[in-house]
């Protein structure tokens, strides 16, 4: 969460880049397990980090970031699957 706070307080691109580098595999693997299409999993991963950038300031200090990212990946992937099935 220290990197999230750094990003939020100073709009620090290096802090956000570090967050992405640290957690991109977690988010991608979560998405890939949900949809089994590598291209869609990449799109979900990108969407999750866009959401993180937007919501970073509202995350509480007790937020467990890997868990938050995993859940966000599940929600975004489910939305994509739902949209594709209609």
C-alpha cells in the first residue's frame, strides 16, 4: 500500500510502474483462468490497472492489495464474459 500512497500523493509514475510490474502476473493469471483467451485476459489486466489508478485514493490503509487486484480481476473478467455471451 506504500506504493499506492506514493502514487496517490504525488501522481508518481515510477510507483505505479512498480505496482504493475509486481502484480501484472497475478492479475493476468486470474483473468486467464476465468476466460481462457489470452487476448481477453490482457484486456482485463489492463482494465484492472486502470481501475486501480482511478480508485487508488479511495483504498483504505488496511486494504490487502493482492487480494483487491485478484477480486477486481475476477469482477472485470466476469463482466467481459457476461457481455460476450449476450
